[in-house]
C-alpha cells in the first residue's frame, strides 16, 4: 500500500488545495431524488463524496443523520440498491462508502468483507469509512481493500492518543477523518478548539487530514483549513436541507439548488482558508 493510499483519485482530490468532502445518505428521501442531490454536491465543487449506506443502528450519528437513515431504509435502500445507485450516478468526484461493518461482513457469502469490497470496486467506489470498526479488528477489511485497490478511512477523535492512535494510523489510507468535537455528528454554530490540537497530533503522519463533525458554514470551513486541515467533511448541514425539503414538500430541484449553493459556500470558504494559510507560511 502506498504511503497515502491505494486510490489515485482520492490522492488527486487532496493534491491541489483543500478537499471539500460532503456526505449524504443514499436513498434519502427516495432513490431518484437522492441521485439529483448527490449530483448537486458534485456541481457545487465536491472533491470527494461520502455516500452513506444506511444501517438500522447508526451508533455514531446524531438525530439529523439518523432521520436520513430512517427515510432511506423506509424507501427500500439495501446494499444491492446502493451499488446500483453508485453505477447510476453521473459525477466527477471520487466516491467513498460510509457504512457499518455488519453490512460489509454479511454481504455475499456472509463470512467476511471481501465480497462487499470486490463489488464496491466493481461499481467504482474508491474507499470506505466504517465508524464502528476498531483498528484492532480491521485487518480483514484492510487486506480486502489492498487486494482491490480501495482505501480505508478511520475516524480520529479528540481523545485518540498513544497506542490507539498508532494502531489507527498504521492502517489508515486515503485520508483520516478528524473528529472536530466529542459526541455524535451534527451541525454546530462553533468549531471546537480540540480540532487544532488533533491536527497538531497528526502532523507527523503522511496522510491527508479531513476535519468533520459540526461544519456548516463557509466561515467554519475557512477557519478549519486555515488551522491546518487538508479538507473538510460536511454531513449534517446538508442532510438538514434534505429533511427541510421533505417537511416543506419542496421540489427536488429546489432542494438540489440549495445543496449546490451551500456546497459552493463551503468550498469557497475552504479555499479562502487555504489561501490564508499559504500566505502566512510564505511570510514567515
């Protein structure tokens, strides 16, 4: 495995400035609308898109994304429909699957992750984020990812240090998902100081650092990237737009326009932060 990952597409996404990495739950609120929404993220400047494959017990998610998971499951989303969805998408950004290990392990013959990873590679996915998979138990998935050329992203919390951090960083590839604050996902009006400390702790590792959990505005994105992040991950703020569309009975086009607009704001904020950081470094 290369120092930063298997996927050339993910490496390229982080190579030239900050990566904007949005998340949506696939199939929320239905299959066709979800296709439009993910494609709107791509038009809005996404560099990587995280696609959530819903699981009935999403332990790492706050109420916003749990609501998206419920809507998706009620709409009939399954692993096979998820793979069909990936094939139906018309996007430029590389795609990463965020899901839970039980779905990966049970797919196919049900005795390990290889079948799921093989299918993921076949439909064009570039990697995985698996929130409930400890690094200590990740070797079978890591080996399958290496076999089929995909990356395996881990989440690093503000409290992750010492041997646990070493175990994660020895198995991560593509990028590392830096949790900006403690707790479950959800947009917050501020971004925790612990983010800077986490980035400092990870500085020695040769893998892109993307910060998530709580980013919802261009200003947030600017501050996070100016503080040293290689990318921003945004989920709840985008899922909120989908949920508001459901509640207000908005058209698919109207919701897609809002998703694209916020994406442009977040991408522009990240680029401002990168410019400020570059200028500060050059003036030293």
